[in-house]
C-alpha cells in the first residue's frame, strides 16, 4: 500500500494516484493551485453567512462521524455558525454510521437529523453506489 508523503491518502482509495515524488493527486493539485489571497477571500465570504439563517440554522453540515466531517462540523461551530448536522439515508450506510454521527453532533452541541433520500434515488444512482462500494471493498482486499 502506498501512502502520500504529505497527507493521509493511501492507495486503498481507488481514485488516488501518486506522482514520482510520492505525492497523491489531491496534494499535487493543492500544491499547484493554493493561494492565500483566494483562501482569505473565500473565508470572508463564508463568514458572511454567520447568523444569517432564516430560522434556527445558518449552515448545514453533512456528517458521517468520520474525522473529516467531524472536524468540519467542529470548526464551523467554533467559527460561530449554528449548524444542522445531517446524514443522508441512501440505504447503503451501515447503522453504526448514524450512531457515530449522532454521537459526534451531540458532543459538538448541535442538532442532528437523518434525511431519508432513498426514495429519490434513480436506478442509475443506486448502481453507482453499489459499484463504488464494491470498488472500495475490492481495493481494500488487494491491499490487505
């Protein structure tokens, strides 16, 4: 299994590729395109929404309870947002995902909802979900 020299991406993700220097394609694109000026502009724009929600929330955060979505939720709460954490129920997540996400939301002191979207999925979308799940399973087995 390969691991990026800069981040935690590994070859377990079938969409991650590595350059000759050992950086994943995500880090390579980041290093090529990062701009502090653009980041400051985007941050100002994002913060302009704090307190602007029409009801109780001013932002929604998709939450699986994993490290990335949990860190995002925490950071937005720290920035002053009033987030609603949610997980789409597509019918493909194991039950522990919802328990984990609910637990993270509770620890962050934010409301959490499971939004049922399964009935809105087309057959093509279901097939893509299934293929993606199979691709990850197959790739994980190859690296064990």
